[in-house]
């Protein structure tokens, strides 16, 4: 770790880890990198209601499991410090996060709970939500027409930065070639605001077309990269 400042790789991988934690149902209330003015080592503080001070080992295991999902991360297990979101350190950090910009904000802080004379990079609060949509493509007989349908997971993912296509899957029988594929699924995270989610919960049909429309636009682009000549037909 750079003794003077954090480089973009550490900041980005810290953000990715937070997203993975949220996706893995490990809620993150506030997160920031910090170091004392007299020290060189930066630590990534993650405050969460999932952290039980009496069972820290279990919380760290969950976090390390999520960390292992990152490809060659710059963040290491030794960088991470877990605290409960009622810890005075977290309570002092939350108002700073609310004032931060759309990117991690660097600032000098005199006191965070029991910590003093700190330099920190605090991650912003993301109030937007993500809905997980699976777009399915089914080939119609021997034609090159593919019928599509979409399924929305109603559970919202909170405090995630990433949106867009997150996966592509398909299968074919033994002995078949990849071009013999008859169906495929594209997984998409669609970003919506809290107000839109309230409307979705109250009147699913009102918002469904908008959410599905966004998912189709993103999924079709990925699907066409693999099947450029496909004629896509919308299902009901």
C-alpha cells in the first residue's frame, strides 16, 4: 500500500468489494479507508449490522468469501477492519459520507470515535437500487428467430455502484456445436431510484415495462455479440 495516498486500484477494488458484500446479503452502512497521521498503513473500515463483535470470525469469513470473488484484488485481508454500525467510529463517519460526492472523498478528520488525527477516503452513499432481471432467448425451430421473455427478481439490491449486464449463460447437448444453441439467458442489473421502486411495489405493471425495456436494451446488445444474425421477437 502506498504510504502517502491510495491509488485508484485500491479505491476501485474497495468499491467492488462493497458491491459484492451487498450482493451477498452483507449490508454495508458506511465504508472508508483511513490511516493515522503517524502511520503508513491504510485500513479499509467496513461498518455493518452483520458484524457481531462476539462473533467477528464469522463476519470476517463472509467478507473474505466475497473478497475472493474479485479478480486479483488490490485489497488484502490484512487491509480490512470490520466494525458494527453502532460503533462510535461508524456513527461519526456516517455524516461525512452523506456530504461526500459521487466518488470517494479524501479529507482530514480530527476524530472518529476512538480514532484521531486521520486521513480518510470515504465512499459515498448510493441511494439508488438495482433490480435483477433475467432475459431469456428461445430459438424458434430451425429459423433464426429468437423469442424473448424477462423475469424480474423483486428483491432490490441496495448500495451497489455497478449496473448493466452481469452474466450470460447457455447450454447445448453433448455432440452439439456452440452454433446449435437453442436458448440463452442474459442477467442484468437495472438501476432505479427509490421513488421508482415504491411505484414498482405499489403497481408492478406500471413500472414493469420501463424496467424490462432497459433490461432488453442491455441484454440484446450482449446476445447479438454472440448471435449477430438473430432476429429477436418480443414475447408477451
